[in-house]
C-alpha cells in the first residue's frame, strides 16, 4: 500500500474520531452543562483534538508495519532492488538472478 493511501486512511480515522468526540462532548455540554464558559469549550475542543491526532498516528504506524510494500524484505539481508534476490557472497556488482546493476 502506497504511503499516500496509508496517510489518507489514518487522517480519515482521525477525523472520524474527532467528529465522534465532538458529538459526545456536544451532547454532554448541551444536556448537562448549559452555562459553560467559552474558554472551557475551547479548551475541551483542543484536548479532544489531541485524541484524533494520536489515533491517526497510531493507525498510520500500524498500516506501515503490516502493509509495508517491502515487508518480506525486512529480514536484514541485502537484496536486489528489482527482483529481491539475496546478494550475499556475490563476486561482481550485478544481480545473478536478473542482471540488475548494483
């Protein structure tokens, strides 16, 4: 999965979380706290704004970990960029599998 789509999914998750948090807070503020000062509402929105940022970063990190395009190549071996052949012990700067110049 390309980085753009991972970032898009993470931002969408953050926005959904933000809308849910504001919806819950709006309901509580409207029904339980009718005379709330404006500064308090702004402060709560800022705090609720941090939750979606954390959710978005977490979702992006999980997507990178589990849907990395070169996940099978994360074993510490030096591999060919083109075919993924392990280049340990080669004698010339070409991939013996596909001929790619190293």
